[in-house]
C-alpha cells in the first residue's frame, strides 16, 4: 500500500493542451475522486496513471518509485473501465484470473483467489458463464473483481458506473467503497456525477479545463467552494450577477442586476494590499467599489419569507413542482432571470400559491457565496 | 390461403415481395441446382451410382499417392549445354478431385498468412504513408483472376518479360511456375486482399479497452495479441478464410488461362473439367454424369462452408457485448528501423501482388517482341472495333451487366428490407436464399441451367419458353444468372444500411399515416441510398467479370461477353490484355465510387 504523487503533469493531444499542470497527492488507502465535466481532462489524468498516455512534462510517483515512463503492464494497477472491458470470449473465471496468470500464480491458487473475490462481489455461481450472459451490474462487478484480485498497488476507476441505472449506481458505489476500504487499496476514481463523488470519496479534486479548481473533503468542496466553477458544479445553485456599491469595514453592499440590494459582512481589511496573483486559486481576491461580482446560492438554503426585510429579492412564480419531500419553486426575478428555491416546509401552503403571484425570497448571508472573477471572496 | 390473404391485407408490400423473390430464387437457383444433383445420380433415366466409383477409382480424378516422374514433380532443374538453366516449380498432380481441394486449401493458407500479417500491420502499427497504403492494398482486388492469369503469364510465363529480359540475361535462369503452384500463386495474389479486408475490419471494430484491460493486467504485446486480439478477430479470420476457400475451389478463370497455354496439370481442376466435358451433344440437354457428380461435390463443399460461416461466425460475434467502445487503439509507433522494415514488407508485397497488373498493362500497350519496350496503341484500337475486334463483346458485357444490376437493385432493396424488418415464418430461410448465391459455384449453376432449360429429347422447360433456352437465346438466362449470382453483394449492403437505421424513423412515419410503400420510398430508400448504390456497384463489377456461367451458357459469338471472348482466344494474349485493362479500369472506377459511398464499411464488399 502506497501513496500516489503527481507533480506538474502536462499532457497534450497533438496541439491540444489537455492537462495543464496538475499537482496531486493520493494518500495511502485513500479514495480520491477526479470530478469534472466531460472533456475536462480527468480521464486523461487517470489514463496517464495507468500508463496508456505518456505526459509531455511532469512526474508520476507511486511510493518512492517514478513510474512516469514504466510500461502500463508493469505498473501493477488495477483498472475498471467505463464499458467494463470484459473479454467476451473468456468465462468469468478466465476474466478474473487473467491478471494472476500474467503474474505466474499457480493454477490452484488462481482458482481459489478467483472464487474468493467472486464471492466478495456476490457472483459465486457465475464463474463459468461468459460476460454476454450477465447483466450490466454483474458485468461491472466482474470488472471490479478482476481489478482487485491481483491486489493492485493502486485501483483506477474510469467512470465505472455511468452505464448503469440509478438504483444500481447507488448500490454499486457503496459496494466499491466498502471493498476498497476493506482491502485498504489506494484508489483514484473518475466521475462527472457530483453525488457519486460526494458519496464515494475521501478526497475530491474538482477539475476544469485541465486544471485543478479545488482539492478537499466532500464536505469542504460542497460547503466551502474555492471557485465559482466548483460552487456551480457541485450542488444546485442560482447565480446572480451584481456590482459592489459600498465597501466599509465590516460591510459589503452589492446591487444586483435586478436592482435589489444585498449586504454582507466584510471580513477584509479595506486598506490591505491585493496580494492575489493571476492563476493563484487559493488567495482570495480583494474587493473594490464598482467590482463586478457573482453571488451563488443553493436552492435549499434560501427561503420564501414575506416578513424578511434584509437581503431580499422579489420574484414571480412561474412553476411549482411537487417532489415528495419538497416543492421546487421556479421564479422570475425583476430582471427576468430564472431563480429556483427548494421549499421543504409548509408544502401545502406553497402548492396553494398561484402561478404569477409575487413573493419575497430571503437570502441569508450564510447561504451565499460571493465570487469575483471565478475566485471566492472571503 | 385465407391466412395469407389476411396477412396480405395488413402489409401488401411485404407479402408481394416475399412470394415473388422466393419464386424467382426457387426457379432460377434451387431448381437448376436440383437438376444438377439429379444428373449426378441418374443416368439414362435410371439410378446409377457406378460413376461415383469411376471417379474414385480413376487416377485422373483421384490419385492420392502420385508417382514422381519427369512430368510430375515439385521442382525440376534442367541445365542443358546452352547455359540457360530452367527451374520449374510445379507441385504434384493428385487428380482432378484432390487437386481442386489442395488448390483451395493452399490458396487459403497463403492468403491467410499474407492477409493476417498485413491486417495486423495496418491496424496496430503507426507509420508514415499508411493512408496511401490502405488505398494501394485494394489494387489486387480490382483484377479478376481471369485477367490476373494473363498478366501473370505476360511477366512470368515461359516467354514472359521477366524471364526473357531479366532472369535469363542476368542470372542465366528461366524460372517457371506451373500446375497447382502457378494457380495458387495467381489466386493468392488476388484473394489475400479479401482476407485482409475482413480481418482488418474485425480488428478495427473490436473495443480498444479490451486490449487495454489486458495490458493493465500485466500482459505484454504478444500475450495481448494471442489472448485477446486474435480470438476476438476470429469471426473475421474465419469468414474471410472460408470465403476464399470456396472462391478458390470454384475459380474457373485462372485454370483456363494456364490450361490454354499448355499446362496440363493446371487443366486438371474440377471447374475446368466440367466446362470442357459437360456438353454431350447438339440435341440433348443431358449432361455428362461425371461432371454432374464433380459439380455436386463442389456444391457440397460450398454449402458446408457457407453453413459454417453462418453458424460458427454468428455465434462468435462479440461486438454487442460491451456497451459502446471507447477511445482509440493503442498503436505501436515505429522508429527508423521499423519504418525501413515495414516499407520493405509492403514494397515486396505490392510489387509481387501487382505482377499481373504490370503484365497486362505492359503487354497490351507495347509492340510484341521488341526490347526496350515501345508503346503501341494497336491492341486498344481493336477494342471498340465491331468488325474484327471486341466491340460486340464489350457491348454485350455492358448490356448484360447493367440489365442484371438494375434488376438486382430493385429486387435486392426489397428483399433486404423484408429480410431485415419483417418477422415472418421462414425468415431465416428467405435470408439464406438471397445470400447463398455468393457460395454457389458458377459452373454448377451453369450446367443446372443447361439441363433445365436446354434442348432435350424428353421434357425441358426450354421447350416451353424458348427465350430461356440457352442454345436458342442465351442472353435472357445469362442476365438472370448474373442477377442471381451477384445478388448477395447488394442485399448485404442494403441489410447493413438498414441495421444502422433506427426502425423508429419508420414507425413515426407510419404513426403519421404513411403507408408501408410510402415509408419505403420516402424514408428508408433515401436513408440507405448510399448502401444501395455501393452494393450495386460491387454487383456490377462482379457481373462484368463473370466467367463460369457465361462460358457454360454462351455458345455463339454474337452473344459472347468480354470474358467469353477471352476464354475462346487465349492465344491472342496482347489483345486479351487490352480487354483486361479495359475491365480493370471499369472496376477501379466502380470500386473508387463504392469506397467513397460506403466509407469504411468495406466488409459489405466481401461479407456473407
């Protein structure tokens, strides 16, 4: 069991700069998820760890060993592919024991290990079937067994659940987390599904356009996004554009495009120098009067409240959707932009409101993230 | 009948097509073949099995342990005093029956070796000039074996250019390939491309992540190839090989060329023997029983092969297992030495496999027996001369092939649509009926036609409808035989197109009130028009170079085609070569258009 370290990784597809300088550490036994939209480079990073792509610059270290230029077959990684990649001409047992055969494990032991791992993934009786005879979920379990049976130094998962339906996805992600934790194998997991990432990971690295936006625990990434991109990609949000109109010690006032006024506590010392450098994602930008800012609010952290007096927007109800535990209210703000509020109390009353009626929306300060040029204002 | 009427009312289009096509194929495929089979067992109206004994007791037909002597040898070196050493490589004569099987197997093995190697190089290596090479590799396909033999003889024959101007002056050696060996060489140079195309498309259609998974599990390149790539390409390897086996055994064009240039062993193949001996006399449609038996065996081999492809290969079609394919194949980028080696391989391969092409081009466009070569257009001038030249034959070829192709387009589009979209009892049988002609030996169908429609002292259908009588007017039956024999190419292309077209598109039109025939015209045909044209062009190409039924059915000059004329006058090599070049040009144009239309779906060209 080892830790994986990626240093200043750059990967090109011909002239396209797909991965633009990534630094990452995956601790021993940790599940790290690369989360991002399609085309962001997350699969490319994973494939370079597996050895299918050679980076133009940077190093990949597995433990003390530099594996950047080690052939894929010698890296001792177990990989689970998006489309399972089970060999259709082999039985399930032959699929699972293939890696052991390559490692010259004796026949009896191969069989024993295959049976053990197949029972771990609840496929005891299926050893003699071929992949075509199994369902999608079972095939993915075989793929998991095949990757784990070799006791890999590192487990690599390339969107392994994206071809399955919702129920199975939830079931299998629990199973994958359970098994990898039990075996203590260091894991890199790629997905574009934020809820999957939140559920399965110890650490999430949010990737956008070949760069890391934020690395943190699921809690940190969800509740304390560093960038506008992370805030929008993780969770369901409204985004309002505005301009800083007043800046005092302890107070920021923002006027939205719809003409409403929102105020926030200013934690910055207005007399401090701006130290943020371009491309530096960690340092908070310094605000000035006239700055354009974006405010992001979660659907479920804001309220319809007729009595609210501060940080209030007005909106017209356009649609009400009853979702069982809540009602999703879609509104238009003054400037015509769309705004969504998830209401989870007094559902009957909310459902009784007529379309077209005007309501007050309360945005508590704690429900808002303030961004300037993609960076969080703290 | 009542049930049929009921079905008919529901879907008049399909229930018109199914009986018509079935009837057409029954009358012009199943019945003639049955007549051949009948003639194999019945002689003078009585069951006669003694001819079977004759075949397996006569050394001419069956000679598993041939004696090695002056005319029967693998390799012979003659060094007379004049300083020219003649090396003859021939292969033993095992009798007509075994020769044919040996030729089939040997051609398949040679083609498989070349095709597999080439496919692997093209699919898994990265080197400069690959795109150009993939085009060049189609060249061997555009020469029918018939023309191939002529071209080969022009360069490597006893007085071929290579011998006269290169081997003899430089090495003092005359190198001659004869008999079985010569036929296998000429066939392999053509057929390896078919296997290459089949395997190449298999290799490219596999899911790249299957190989990556093996590599990830620790397999080196050789192990990946052996344990994953090859087994997954097996359907392509098997279908390509069986197809070549069938085609090599039923090839008539190559043996004719060698036999007519005096090679007695080359003459001893089943097809050539049938062609020479089936005809018993002017006033009978009775056919020589021995030829009917040999034909029946040929048919049997072909049917077994066809069945094997259908059963075994479709069982092993893996492509549907994994959900979608991801990424590109990991190819090996060649270095400098690798580039040199790969260029050497392809240069040699292309040089050798285009020997026939160079042969026909050189011999047709230069003055005979003049060195250095001097251009002459004489042979080409004769091409379009109706009086003394080939004008009549070119005209006939074009009329027959185009008429047949038009029929094919209409019928195959309808048949392909019904076979793919309609569920009905006997569907598999129907599908088999319209695709099996690809495996049916032309000579066997030809003698079946002859027996069924020719003159006879007893009853013959030719007496009733004498436009179908090949002796009175072969052209009608010829067009029908072309239509039947080259039907599969178009029907497969249509089928492939329909498989890629979602049925929902039709359902939504029907939902909006369109009738089935409207849907066919306004939705389906526009969507698969490229496949139809592509398939039709392939059918056309093969029609133009059809040899075997033509030779059996046509007996007079006025109805002859290019290939018929070529078989009649094998002595006039240069003029024949000019005609061969003309055929090749037509084929190249058609294939280029097909390639553009069907893009990478090249397997439609050769697929069963």
